[in-house]
C-alpha cells in the first residue's frame, strides 16, 4: 500500500533533520576544498612526483593499471582463462589466454602455459588444427613442455597424422621416459598407423573392381553411401571412387567399437528423401 502524503512529509523532515545534524562523510572541507579538489586525478593541475596510495588512492590505482609489468598482466589473464576453463566456457577462456599472450611477457614458461592452455580450450571446441598450432607455439617458448607435447599428440591423432603423433611421443618420452599418458598414446598411435598400412596393403585390384561394381555405378545399382558425424549432426555422402582407407582418414569419420559403419540408401527412394529431409548433408569431394 502506498504511503499517505502526511507520512511522506514526515519521512522527508526526518531526512532533512539528519542531513543538517550529521556531517556528510567524504565531503570536501570548506576551508581546504581547493587542496582536496586537486587530489582528484581528473582535476589535478600537476601530478605529484611520488604517488602514495595513502595520499592519492585513486591516482595510485590508475598508475598501477598503466605501469603493471607484462608478466603480472599476463598472469592475471591466465588465471581468468583458467576460471573460464573450469566452468567449460571455452570461448571466453580462449579470449582471456589470447589477451595474456598479447602482453608480450618475457617469461617464456608463462607464455608456454598460455599457449598450452589455449590449445586445450581449442581442443575441447573441436578446433584441432588451431589447438595444434598453439601446441607448436608453446614448444617454441619451452621445447620440453610436456603438456604441450601431450596436447600436440592428441591433435595429431584426431587429424589422423599418426607418424607425427609417434614422433612427438618419442620426443616427449626422451624428456620423461615414464610419462604414462605418452606411453598410452604411443601405443594407440602405433596401432592406428599399423592398421592404416595393412588396409592399404590388403587392397588388391580385385578389391577395387568389386568396390566399384557395388557402389560406383549409381545408374546400375542405385545406391548411395553415407557416414554420420555425431558431433556436428551432419551426414557425409561418400565419393564412390574413394577407398575405405581414404574415407576413414576423413577428419570427421569415427570408428566405433573397432568397426567402421556406413548408411546405404537406394538412390532417390521415398525413404531416402524422407530420411534426409531435416538433416544436414555434405558431399566428400
């Protein structure tokens, strides 16, 4: 319920009485107002030779913003980025780490951490090439930075460059032969690399002819082959001239439970049209 007019008048009188009897805190002194006014940074006629926080806290604060060393500023950006990363706000984390890198700190270890942390954020967003570039940049700052090496190996595995993954693993293991993560990833990369070589070696001319007779002639068989990328919810139409190895090396192809899977449809069938009516499609060129 709104206050009555007489109640409002009484409240105003109480406020005015308090205003007259109690001195306003922080007000300028009537006798020294010019001196105090000159302490406000915006109205200073002359900057003091020595800035003391107890005398001019506002000016000291402004000066610290302008004169803080790059290492402190970069470290502050790193901490901010770490907070965002913990909350899984990876894009904001990337922005914070980028600001830290821009401070051009002379601390190479700090710079390596900034690049490595940004690489981790990029990785979780699926930006594997950008993540790899940051891992490389981190190693330029600190060649033996194990976290950067591990991140680089993860990226190489994702983009299916197993030879480089093995190379980075070996370089990391020379630094720390007992690094468990590197040992595990080396085993994984070695298996994937060996599997790729076997697939290529086992493909004969007869296999090629069989593959083409089944899928390459759409007019004869009316088939179309796709694979699904669950991360982007997109379906990729396979080039009928591609080999299994070439398809599996595509950046968006994933092998589940050790078995590559595909979707095969009859070309221009009602079911095919209906199935893909609300889905994203891309063709592998």
